[in-house]
C-alpha cells in the first residue's frame, strides 16, 4: 500500500482520535493579547530574545500618541481662529448696521420735528385766520384738512421711529 492512503480501522468506535504527544510542537499557543505582550517583553528563561522589538513597539505607540495629540491641538487651534475671525466679521457687520440705523433714526426725528413745527404753524395760522376772516367755511375746511394730513404724517413718522428704535435695541 502507498503512504498516501490512510488505513481504515476496524473498530466500531465513533470517537475521534487525539493527536499524539509528539506532534504538538508546531502549534501556537493562544492565551490572549496581554499574555503574548508579556511573553514579548519578558522572554522565557530558556529563550534569549532581544528587547529591541518590544522597545520599538512602545516607542512607535508613544510617537503615534504624541502625533495624534499634536494634530488634535493644531486642528482645534485652526477651528478657534476661524470662529474668532467669523465673530469679528459679524461684529463689524453689526456695527455698520447700527450706524445705518442711527442715521435713519436721526433723519426720521428731523422729519418729525419739521412736521410738528409745520403743524404748530398751521394751528397758529388757523387761529389768526379764524379771528380775521371770521367765518369762511372753505378756508377753515382747507386748513383742517391740512392739519389732519399733517397729523396722519406725524402718526406714521412716530410708528416708523418706534420701529427703528426697536431695531436698534435688538442689535
């Protein structure tokens, strides 16, 4: 018979055979990660291993940790600079809008003063006209219409002034 073929046994047993004692030398022992690290760092007394691979592994891990920390710090610094720059841009925009709102507010206040002065002048003219004319309904009606128109304009200007003041407070 050839060596390639395995002879069959005639035993009725269904159990498998255990490997023989002499053949276990080629298998690796698996005890876990930490056990293999300990064996790598502290070799057995019968084997003389060099500490260079273990030291290199520790140095590599230390270098990777330091590089990761440096990268994280660098990235966070860049992000902080970007955020600070954006905040400054927003503040500059807010200041510009505040100046524009203040200018508009000053213009509206000037218009309001002009309308109030015009209204006061019309009321004064109405009183003088009422005394001198003495009863012309057309003149009184025209002056009353002008006063009503100026009052409406005054109310609108007050409303827009209030809106501008609210917008200025919001900024």
